[in-house]
C-alpha cells in the first residue's frame, strides 16, 4: 500500500507545498490556515509516512505522483533547501 494514500486531502495539500519548498509561513498563507496548523500537519504527515526527514517525504511524494512532483520541480527545490540548512 502506498503510505501517501493514508494522508488526508489537507495533509496532501500541505505535503505538496512543503515538497515544493514553501516554508510553514508560506504554506499557511497560501492555504489560508494557521502556522501552527501547518506544523501539526507536517508532524502528522511524517508520522503517517513513518519518516523523520523532509527529504524522505519528498521521495515518497515523488513515487506517489511523479508527474506532479516533476511539474513542481519539487526535487530540485527540496534538495536546495535541505542543503542550505
């Protein structure tokens, strides 16, 4: 079973924005939700996917929907962000 399928619709929205390199503040603004809600969704995403790294989240999202991932240039942005932290 694809673990990404366990995510709620809102968690999927947050995950895609996260993988595309948006900060929690940017995700909150874009999705019209509170910063703390974004943080809670990120924690839930990592727990449901059983991962400890944003990079692994990106990898699982890429496997789940490669076309959407590549259209968003998710891997490039994710790698740049993670390498600069």
